[in-house]
C-alpha cells in the first residue's frame, strides 16, 4: 500500500505544529519545529499570507491525513464511509481513523509514533482475536482483542517504546493488560477520547463543496 516516504519534519513545519511523526525526537531540541518553526521551502520565512476559507479547510485536512499516515485516495474513502454512517460525519471520520490497527497499537504504547506502529504491524508483530494481522488499516471493533504475538514479546523496539511512553497513558476505550501485552477494545472512541487538536468540521465542509 502506498505511503509517504519523504522527510517528515517538513510536514510538521508546514502545518505549524508537532504531528509527532518521529516519536522520541519530537520531544527533544532536535525537533524540526523547535529548530525551525517556519514553513519549509525557499520562501518559508517570509510567507505570512493569512489563510481563509478553502485554505484553512485544506490545511486541516492535510494535518489529519499526515497525523494518521494516509494518502488522499484512502482518506477520501474514509470520509465517504463516514458520510454513509449514521452520526456526525466529522466525528465518525476520526473514529474510523483511530480504530486503524496501527493507530491502536500506537495508542497502547507499543510504538513511539504511528509510522513506527505501521511498520511493526506490517512485520506481523500483532494479533487480533488470536490471529496474526499485518494490515495497518485493519479496523478493530468493540470486543476485539489486540495483542503482541508471543514470539514478539521480547522485541527490542516494542519493549523500548513501552518504557518510553509510560507517562502517555492509554485511552479509556482500550482496556490494556500490561502483563499480557494485550488490550480489549471496550467501545467506539468518543470525540473527547480522541485527543487531537483538529477541527474536523472544516474537513466536512471541504469535501461537501
């Protein structure tokens, strides 16, 4: 499946905020936002145009896409699925993205960033309901059990991530068993539990034009 493989610090700089795409590095002085908090490119320092309307909506969409590591076609499909689902479209969109397996493993602390979680999933380190799943976009539902495979429980990257993100906490919709290195999906996440600084209504307005 296609994915962005270019430099990621420039993505944070373009959005003017930390998207936490590099895990631990984002919490140090080496973070691109800390060192160069201006848009990338030759005219990044002098670009001071004030956005309105379409520009604001576009930036919000790009921000969410980059946070979850999905490209335009896939993101559009998520939106269309959210639009067909009963409820508030913007919230449903975030719920669909949050329930991706790579996002769930990141939220559980098995990876320090979503890109790392995606890689670990692709390498087959996790199971869903006892079966190995290596598709990052796999959507979990209430009652599903996500766990680290028995053969991967001593994986250095996973153990390091668990140690590094101890203070981050696990969302209430995931019932985490640290000893078993597994978690049960207790419910669909609410908007309050998806702690992201985004205005999803702007995305709905953009796609509704």
